[in-house]
C-alpha cells in the first residue's frame, strides 16, 4: 500500500503538496527498514504482530518527522470494508425541519450508526433534480457496505437488479413483493388502525368514515385493511361509501355537511408525505365552522406534518419512527456481518394516542 498515508504538512513541506509528498519508501530509508515493513506497520494489520517494538518506533518516528498522518479511507479499503452505511430516499429531499415526518427516522439512523461504529453516506434521489435515473444512483450506493432505503414507493425494476447483487440492503417500511430478498423494518399499520377504530367504537361511534389519498402505497393499503378489520371486529356496518379516496380537491364544505347530515360522527384520515386529504379535511371543517370533537370526532393514522397547525393533541396512533430507524441500522449492520439468525422482516407496533379530537357521541 504505497499511498496509505498522507502528509499533513511536515517541516519544510507544504500540506497537500504532490511534488514533495513522501512515500513509504522515504519512511523506509529514514527508518533504515524495508518498504514492506513500513507498509505492514502503518496498516496496523495482524501481519505486523511479529515486528519488533524498536522497529515500530523507528517507523512511526520517521512517519511523524515526514509529516504523515493515517489515511482512514485507504485503511478501510485495505481491510475490505468502508465502514459506511448508505442512506437513500425516494422522496424529494432529506428533511431539515424537526416537524417533518422523516426527521425522527433520520435521528434514529444517525444515533444507531454512531453506536455501531459506522459513518453515513447520503445519496440524492433522482426525484430531487429530475436528471438522474434511479438506476444510476442505485449503482453508486455500492460505495457503501450496505444501504438503507426510505420512501413511499420503490422503483421495482431497479431494486430487483440491486437485490441481485451481494450488497446488504434494508428498507424502512413493509414491502413483501421481493419476499425474503428485501429485508425491512416497518410499522404494523393494520393492527394500529384497527385499534383506533375500536377506540372510536368504544366512544359510541357507529358511522365512521375513512378519508384516504388516491395512491396505493403499501402503507396506505395497510391502513385501509386495518380500518376494515376494525370495523368488522366491532360489528360496524361498512357500506360502499365508508372509504373515501381523494386528492383533497373535492373535500368541500357541502360534502362535509352532507356526511354529517347522513349520520357520520367520526372521520379517520391518514398521515402521508403530502397530507393532502388530511389538510383538505381540516380546511373544509374550518370553512364549515365545525370543531373537533364538538361537532365531529377526528382520528389520524400517524402524525401529519402539519399537526402543529391543526387541532391540538390529535387522536390516533404514534409511529415509532426513531426506533424504526435504529432497528433498521441494527438489521443492516447484522446483515453486513453475515448474521444468519436475523429476523429479516420486522414490524413494530404503533401506540394508540388518546388525544382531544375524539370524544363520546353527543
């Protein structure tokens, strides 16, 4: 490894100077040893165990005199591992605001990566610039020892190609299309949503409406499945109009009043990357003069990004985002280490939050 040390600007040498940069051969001449001996000592590998302490001291003193410091990248490459975890999101950007729904995921990922002794390398999604296809970025994630993926939708074709390689990957969210090939850590939205419905039923609500967005992301599918399960388990009628799919544009005050006049006493919404349906419902309720829970009860499946602008203490459930991020890192580092005992598909429970937006039927 001729270049596994770099100068920091020793006596008489400007830092970073290429023409005056000493090599291991220079250290060897100054220390009076061979260049392979210098390489073994500087690499710090097990092969250097038998080298005499006096020889080690001479080499390290010569390296210091010449202004060398260890190059961590070269040492990692020599060990066959970068100690880097990749992080790739299919959403538009990495959030910086603490109110953003992805922020707790990133906190958990960062903290657990530090505990596991890994650095993080973030890859920019093609949706940020619209210039690079996912395939090109997914090729670059192999710079890391393994990669975490986040986002509501996976590019199936590109992920299938990546999973055909030997790169360990973990997805944050349930995704069973790839079977055991794609390890994941997700939230148990089905059970959590059913529990929210049971809570509303215990408050006396019998006509409950579920307002969700149009796309069929797996998290949305799971929430609807949980709503239907909860209604069935509570013996509540689930007519054709009990599930409303919308982008929010048709959630008018007239439509909201119509639901109320029909006998709807509670509405359930889902939290998404856009919160389009949830935001539209709050706007329609405000325009109609409805208050939660005085006029209608409201429950939200997850924490919307704009929760601070909506009703206080929303009733619903809490997604353990920070814990999921940490669990995903533990799963990924275990895969990198070759641990075959790992549970490759993990679902974490979501705690019911009894807020102030749902109350007994009046």
